[in-house]
C-alpha cells in the first residue's frame, strides 16, 4: 500500500480497483532494469552442455 499510495501516488479508488497484475506492472517502473536475456553465444554453450535427447532415444524410453 505504501508503494501504491506513496510512491505511485495512486488515489485510494484507483489503488483498490487495480488487479494484482496491474499493480505489479505499475510498480515495475520503480525497480532497477533487469537483464534482457541471454545472447547467441550463451545459448550455444547451454545447448552443448545440455543437448536435447534424440527422437530415437525418447522412443526407447
């Protein structure tokens, strides 16, 4: 509530009518930026380290 009323300066009516998802999105502007995702190189490393099972191996169980 303190974030909604104090930081976002929402009116009580607006605050109480918001869904939890709407409130989370509104508060996300207050959080530091997060990393966008992994790059191609990191993905390639993960794919080498953790390869998918082949279709034949999946059929054999």
